[in-house]
C-alpha cells in the first residue's frame, strides 16, 4: 500500500534518542526527506552514520524546543534547505520526576517537564503552521503518552504535561482543520528501550521494593496483549497519522500500549 510519504519533507524533534531513531528510520524507509532537530548534534549525526543508506535523506539542525526563537529559526532553516515542510513529528520529551507523590514533587521539576513536553510541542507547531496553512497541506503528529489519558501514581508531573498536550493538540486540530491540516497524538504506553531501562524502571523498582524484572512483568500483565511496546510500534503509528491513509482523521489520541488506557 502506497501511503504517500515519498519525498515528503518531515521534521522530527528529539530524533537522536529514545524512540527518535526508530521513527526517523521508518520515515526514511518510506522515502521521505527527514530533518532531525535536537540539542545534541552528535546524536543526530550518529543517525546518519548508523544508516548510511539513508544519509542523503537526513539533514540535521540544532534546536532546543523549549526556546521558541530556536524553533522558529530551525523551521526557517529547514524550509530554506528543502523548500517546504509537509510533516512535523514532535518526539522530543522527557519523563520528569518518577516515583514521587504530588506533594514531594518540586515546583522546579514540575515546570521543567511541562515546559519540555507541552511548550516544546507548542513552539514547533506554532513555527510550522503558517507555512502549512499557506500551502493548505500539513500533518502534525505529537507523541504523547497513555499517562495523559489515564492517571498514574508517582507520575503526576509527567501525566499533567501529557494531558495538557492533548488539549493543545485537539484545539489546534479544530483551528487547523479548515486549512487541510491534520493534528493528532500517538500515545505510547511503556516502550522498552534505553530510557525505560535506565530512567523509568530503576526508580519504580526502588520505590516499590521490586526487582527490575518484576517491574517489567507487572507492566506487561496490565496490558491486554501481555507485552510492552517497542519503538517500532510507535514509529508505525506515526507513519499512519502522517500519511495520506489518515486523511480523514484529526484530533485523535491513538494509544500504542497493547491495550491499557482505552480498555
């Protein structure tokens, strides 16, 4: 099935870490030109080194998404290099404090994760939308999380940031819809990978007095499919919502969680 991503210009934030490489590779395989944005240029360049067959389709740009001016400049640089932006995939994000109740979460930690997970997406959307509106075409995919659809103890700040991102996405979908622009959320559950293994899981295991293997098994048991998602699962959902196959879908939360948040 041809999903219409050949030669599309796709901006991906946070491409160098977490789920970013899998999402970048997925778009490259579909024949897209991918502009990867991030603070760590060495991680972005590694994408090209690790995927020499796609190196000519990957361009790198420095950008801290929490800084609106940097987002404006990065998008302008992408347009100057490629002539347009067809798709924005907001992957950049963080986990925030893990295992702490609300009353032990510091205002600084709360502000930091909200600024990254909410304002970062807003800054990038604000930067790309005028050009998309002018062309009457665009696809925006924000990577949220199922804790933004279902509360979770010990993850209040992260959950708040992802609930807020849902509001940003849905309101913008209504505003951008008349301009033929789709705005959606992919909401991963737990995704196995370096961030889960080194940042999320150890804190949860320590807080609950469990081994890391017990934490993984406990999470898997909560899902209808009895397995934790992989980065490729999230990448495939991003492809769908960025493609012509989803032309009549906007403002949705698409959980990629093996059946947890919506069941």
